[in-house]
């Protein structure tokens, strides 16, 4: 169900679809963003996570040539004292929010260069038009492998197979940083527990099946079978960040 930046589909699942287990929703951070930043009649809490299947982690990239930073430590220490120009694909995008949240929690000084796509971000990195770019693994791994960008760190629990040399934030000493454009499935929060538990079990069987994992690998996608509790931690972390930044995000573009 398309339309309204996913608002139409999210409203239908939260408020109209019966809580009988026959309607599930592809859950992305838009369900959180929309319910906090837009005038809608539902909350992200109206959905109960089933499983996360595509954790597309956020990474911090720098130019290959003439970068001020060779390590995450250098980047953070510099940005705590000096302004850094950060490339994002747009104001209030997930990348913008994650960059703002990092700046908020680590006391970093960021200025933003918003554009239309990850491809433009790579061009900006290659041309030296920005200091860093916030991107997801699926958007940047090709540029990293091709020598067009360098990743300082990835916001994931473990290193990512497509960029195995890039350390996690946790490895670098920054615990609790697991974030990105994660995708999974959710259902109405008031779905009866017996139905919900059955759906969780069946979705997990599919997610760990050889057929599903092969499809994900063949499509070049990062895959997982995160539990509802693990998915909920991501949801809560993202919601806390957006809530803390709400006034800034709804104010004049920066």
C-alpha cells in the first residue's frame, strides 16, 4: 500500500486492519519518523516487531585523497573542536538524523551539505566537497571497494561481510552505536499473543531458511534474523534520537 511517504499504509495497519495476524507491515524507520515528525493519528508504538531481516548499518566515510582524518578517533577529536562539513542525502533523512544524533551525544560540531542521493555523496567525497559522508553499507560498499571512499567505522554489532576491514563503533571504543536503515516486519501491537507468537516463529523459520538467505545473498543484501527484542532495541534507540531532535528537525533547514 503506497502513498504519503508510507503514512497511508502505516495508518491502515495501525488503525484499520483487523488485529488477526493476516496483515503485516514492512517496518522501516519511516514508521518512527512519520509518527514523531508528521501529523498522523498513530504512534510507532502501535506496531509490534516480528523480525528484522535487513540491517543496513550506517557508516562514516571520508575522501580517499586529502582527508583530515585517518581514524574515527581523529575525526571525533577534531569535530569536538572544529566544524566539519557532513554530506547527507537530504534534510531530515535517516542519515541526517543519525549524524545529528552522533553530534548531540558526542558534542561534535557539524555543518550539513544536503543533496539528493548516495551517488551524489560519493561524488562529493571524491571531489573533496565535504569532510565526511553518512551513508549505509549498501549505498557505500561499492565505492569503498572501488577505492572512491574510505570508511572509518560502521554502526553494527559485528563487522559486515561486504566491508570486512571496517571496524565497528564498539571495536573502536564507542559502545551502544548500532544504527542504520534497518528493515523488517511488524504487526499491530494489540494482536493477541498466541497469534503474534505463531507469526514470529513462522517468520523466523523463513528468515533462516536456505532459500531466503540465498536470495538475500544473491541480491547483494545484508541479511539477519534478529529477534523481536533486538528489533525493539533499534526502534527505541531511533525513536529516542528523533524525539530529542524533533524541534531542530521541524525548524529551519540546516
